[in-house]
């Protein structure tokens, strides 16, 4: 079933529980079942007034469609996730007095930007892909300003740098690609060293 064709709304269901079940199904390769659960999770998020779960739900739907090689839909759902994040950021900007940012939203934004970049690169849209990778890099660097030792953020930053390096290589910019791949390798090396200590 497709996410826009199913009409199930049970407010007693927890969208986060449905989401976890869908992620498990996706990891097991049960993609259609995962989509069915994600539709239920979306409806439950609206019914139970838990819109924050939509950020993750839409991103996971994007992952599932990517696994199904339906890249247009995948892009659409990653963009939907980013749109929800922007709504929360706008609300936070109106409410926040200390100027603090929600780092969880920043992390999801960075992840989605990287995923969009990878899809656009795969679709041959290298200029747009590069913009998305650069946004992801900027967001991960912002996250690392807040927590410079965060292993997950460092690892994600290395992955994005590798994606940029691959893109540059595809354009024949070998020297620039080597620099970026080396930066990614240095990050991984430092993470391995830290783990062994």
C-alpha cells in the first residue's frame, strides 16, 4: 500500500511505537509492511497530537522509498520531514528567549540534507546534490560546536565528506576529492583511536 492511499486513524496507537515497528520491518526487508505501519504512524501522530513524530516518520518513509528505488517519492518525503522541522524551528524562534536551538531537529535536518544529496547525485543532479551536501556539512559542524566529542556527529560528518569527495571525483576534481576523502579518513582514524584508548 502507498502512504497516500490508506486511511487508518486510531488515536490509541502510539506513533513512536508504530515507527519503531516500521523501522524493524524496513531493516528486515519487509518494505510494503513498513509503509503500511508508517501510514498508521502518520495518522496516529495527527490523531494523538504528536506532530514531532512526523519528522522521523517522513524521514523513514523516505528511506523505505529509497530502498524501493522510488527516488522521486523518497525525495518528496525527505523534503516533507524538513518542512516539519522548519515549522518547529519557526515556533521555537517565536517562543525562545535565550536563542537556544533544538539540536535534535538540527541533527534530523543534517541527516535529511545528506540523504537528499545522495539521491540527487544518484539522479545525476550534481549541482543540487552539492548544495545539499554543503548544507549537511554546515549543520554537522554546528552540532559539533555544541558537542565536539559527539561520536555520532563526527561519524556522520565523515560520511558527508566522503559523499562530497565522491561527487568531486565524478566531476574530475581529483585533487579536491582527495583532500575531502582524507579529511573523512582523519575523522575516522581519530574515532578509532579514541575507541581503542
